């Protein structure tokens, strides 16, 4: 358990966060991506919130480590977790709280969204074993009106209308900082920690440390450059799926999220819908399911042998015009089964014509691929955990001996 202590200068923050969390905790439904407290304690001058503890730290710390984005599925799952955060923020805008004799819908404005306030917890029920949670509601407040109270505060991620305007928090003011964080996450997943550090350094070199430039509130050049790289697909060493995903997210950032004029910025609910649509559209073919859900497909693979407790499964028809391989980790393949070999994403990318003609059975457990050209076939298999040395050894044996029985 973690204890959040408030000093004598922040008693108001304590009372505010305690009250907001109490409303959230007692709402009609909870949200897995919103961190709530176990309770609070006041002992003399000491004011404390009792919260869940995580050894995984914050998103800020997470983005400092290269090993968190070294394979495609880790990068994909980070994006998934960021969509989770969007869903949590959208949920907060329509929070249903209990009042005497009735329920009322209110909007919770967090007002301090930043990487340090997104905590990461282990979750064995999820594919990547992680869940992101929004935390620290010290600056938050609830309102039933669209234009809310004056609430001026300063932060790198603060929306322009709050820091430079009259301090009036709008219904979509939390969208801006979310967009700033999403941009950093996309930079991290596509280029790594150093590029995130470099962008932050460039942001600090101007008048104020923000993602926009006063007084016109236009995006800073460094931010615009990165958004253009993403939405134009100008990424190096990225596979076709990652490129298409970042293009779509870059477009959403540009058109809907990082819009300096809040009158033209989408709401969190609208943003969440667009992000989910983009994610689902580009990753339908790698959703997790079980072998039992593919009975009709398996009936067409009479020549396959599926051993019990197999770490990989090879499915093919008699003339080898179709095949699929499932491992417990990600591998990308091209060629006929007897010529299958791994393709390292950093050294090459798929031809677009292959990806456009790829047909799968929408599973990370089984992936059947049709021949798209006379000389080529391809399969894309997604990870659930890091490969073991033993599995790598068995893969090499299989590739060196294509007739080896599975």
C-alpha cells in the first residue's frame, strides 16, 4: 500500500482529492483505468490518502527504458494501454454519482494529466500483463456545466485556454494534455527514449515549456514536425502495420486532439471512439482467441499434427499452399514453409502488396495465410511473452529440418 502525504500548504488539495475520489469510488460503475484510494487518514497535522502500491512506477519512468518497446507487440500493447486511458478520461466526463433519492451525471475534470500521473500496474489477465491507471486528482473538480470554473495552473501539458487564457476549464481541456502524452508515447514506441528526451529539450528552449507557442497558441515547430512524421508514415525501420497505425493516430492528433482552439477540439468521448476505431481496424487480425474457436479452419488442415502442450503449432494443407504457425512469441515470416525464416523488423519491412493481400483467421493463436503471389506467402504472428532460449533453439531446428514432425 502507498501513502500519499500532504503538507500543511496542500490541505485543500487533500480535501479536494479525497472528495473527488470518494465520488468516483461510490459512482454507479467503476473504471479499471482510474486509480481510487482505499481511504484517507487525518492524524493531527498529518493528512494522508491510502492508495494501491505499484513497483512498476509511472509512465514517465516507463518511457525511459528501451526494453519496454523492443519488439512490435510491446509497442502495440502500449498504444492499447493509451486507448484505455482515453476511455477512462471519457468515462470521467459522464460520471454518474449517487445523491439522495437520485443519480446525477457530472463531469470530472482531472486538470493535471501528465506522464507522472499515469501509474502502471501488473495485470495477469491482460495480454501484455500491464494496466495503465489515471491517478492524482488533487487539481480535479466536478461540474455539471459545460464551461466550468476558473482554474489556472501551469504545466508542460496544460491546455492553452487555461494557461494563457482566463483560466476557464472547458469540457475538452483534458483532451489537450492527453494528446501531448499520446504524442510522446508514439515517439517512444517508434523511435525510443532518446527521441522523447530530445523533444522535451527542444520544448524547453522557447519562451515557455509547453507544446504550443504563445501568443498565437500554434503548435511548436518540433511538435508539428513529429506529427507530420507520424501522419505521413515517414518512419524508418517500422513494419507495415506499425506504419499504418501511427499514420492514423498522427492524423487524429493533428485534426482532433492537439488543436489550440478548444472550440474546434473534439471531446474526450469522440477522441476515444476514433482511437478505438483506428486500433481495431488495423489489428483485427491479431486478436487473441483459442484453438476451439477455429474448428472450421482446423478441419481444412487434415495433414497437421497438433501436439498437447505445444509451444508452437504448424497448420498447412496437403499441397502447402496454406500454412500458419503459432508460437508463444512474435515472429514474422515469409516464403513457403520449407523456406520460412524470421524477419527482423529493424532490418526490413513488408512489401505493401503483401500486406494488402494478406488473409488471416483473426487470431494470435492461429494464423492461416493464403498465397498472394506465385512465389511468396506471408504470415504475421503476435507475441504474448518474450521468447525463451529453448524455444529459439527449437525454432532453428524446425527451420533447418522442414520435414521434422511437429
